[in-house]
């Protein structure tokens, strides 16, 4: 059911089910303790992530923006001027503005889990682009979802930031299959993907000298404490990010600095000194790796753009 307000429509796709407590128990019961990276993004976490995108060591954001700006006119040729533009994990992203200004779609469909973010950015975009209709959809990617039917037209999705890298390949494949269904025949996906490279560059990007990524990682514990009945001392953990070459991913961990206990309601979980909680994976893909993944999801590669230093790629895929 859509709620309309001056060229802005809001759809609650399904009730977003709060599974934080179950996820926490499950994650702390594993031999390698783990937490889902989706719990980074409370208000503080989202602000810290915005700071990360501006760090000198964190190359993905500025590299992706440069590629988008450089090739904006090519996107018009490939995606078409009359397209209906969907965006996954839209947040308050500024990258979409580059595409909106180039493509001038009539309809823009941002999809995000955060209602506040969605509505605030929908309002701003509708105000800045008087020709645009914004159909904001609150969705939870862990469930299947649909978008409203806008009738015939070319549907294109935009999924920037290499957020696909935060899903394990099997889940990434499921999510991309869902996107292929959403955009349908003749539809396409423009997606930003961080590339495999020298592990030193990768590790520096996730262990920045100002310690912002460390704060971002540790903040997940504060978020848990605020939302649930959890006893944990964030000061007893240290951030570390390492590149795992076998799996082609950066792994972020919180390392326990001493033997200690985390209590969730009346359940205790013990950690030995040096034991870690795995808080995020960020998979890196060569162009070929990524082509293999998307083929399994029903996409055909149409074009790929890479910066001169081969740091970051943007793929246009067709169904
Ligand atoms: C959102 N995501 C693509 C970021 C990444 O690079 O995997 C999250 C991040 N984690 C640490 N720094 C940035």
C-alpha cells in the first residue's frame, strides 16, 4: 500500500522482522564467533561509515564516483533515457545523483531497510529534481520482495559501493537472482564491485591510520548493548582487518584482549584471549570472478569499466 506525498510514494514491502537477538545467540554459539555486518549501521555506525568513505586509505568510494562521472554519457546509451531506475541500499548516497542527472528517468525506486534514511533522501531528491517521481520501498534483502508495477518500460537497477561484496557468494548469487527477476527481460543492472589487488592496499583501506574503521567495527558492540540486554566491554576488544587470499576477502574481526565473557540475557559466552568475533567479510572480485558469479544469477555481462589503477570496477549486466 503506497502512501503518497507530492511525487513521493512510500511502500512498506513487508514488516522488517527484528532478528537481532536470535542472530546474536546464533553468532556467538559458532566455533568462529560471528556477527552480521548489517548491525554496524545504527546512527553512529552510519556516520562512521560516511567518514570511512572520505579516508585517504579507503579508495573505493572516490574511485567509483570518478568512474561514474567519467562514463555518465555511456550509461545513457546503454540504460536508455526512459528507464525506470531502481537502487539497492540507497541510503543517503550521492552517487545516484550522477545517474539521475545523466539519465533523467521519470521514476526512481530507492530500496533500503532504513525508513528514516529512505524518506529523508526521497524528499531531498524530489525537491532537487522537479521532474522526478520517487517510489521509496522499505525492503529487507533477507526476504524476497517485489516492487510496484510501473507498467511497460525498461527497468534498470543500480547497486553501488561494492555492497555485494559484504554477502558470501551464495547469498550474493541469491540476491542477484532476485534483482534479475525484478528488472525482468530487457532489464539491466549497473553494479560497483571492488577488485582483487595487492593485499597491502586492501589491508590499509580497512586498518586506516586515523582509526575510524576500528571505531566503526567496535561500535557494533555498543549497538548491541543499546538494543538488547547484553553485557560486554568494547574496551576489551581490538579491531583487526586481514586479507584472506584463499577466499578473496577482507575479514574484519574484533580480537578479545583477555579471557572474558559476553552475557546475553541469562546466557554467557566465553572468549579466550586472542579469540575473535568475525564481524564482516568484504569479497573482492576480478572481472572474471564476477562474471562467473553473475552468470549463475541469470545475468549476462554487457560492459565493464575499470579505473586506470585497476582498483574498482563497474559492471553493466543484462538479463
Ligand atoms: C559497505 N561496504 C561495501 C563496506 C566495505 O568496504 O566492505 C563496509 C566497510 N567496512 C569497513 N570499511 C568499509
